């Protein structure tokens, strides 16, 4: 279940730490509650390590859908 705190992640800009492929989630670091936390990340396109991304959806308390940030 996604709570209101998780929904606040939508629009958050982070960085990929484990590459994301179409078949397998990766990992992103996101600024949360004054620190930085790791989240499992999915995308409809491959995204390389170190790419800046923006959260477009919260799937659960520890996983998000992201897209590259321009």
C-alpha cells in the first residue's frame, strides 16, 4: 500500500545507482526526510548508472517508476 509520504516522492529528482533495464529493476538514490535513501526503480526504457531521473509513480513503500530527467 502506498501512503501519502510515498506519494510525495512523485516529482523527486534522483540518480540511478544500479542501471535499469526493461526486464529488471535497478536502484535510485532519492532525497528523503533530510537524507538520501535507495529505492528499487522501474522504467519503460533502459537507464544507465549515474543518469538523473524523476519519479513518476510510487509502486510501493520502497519502489518507484522513473523516467530520465532533462
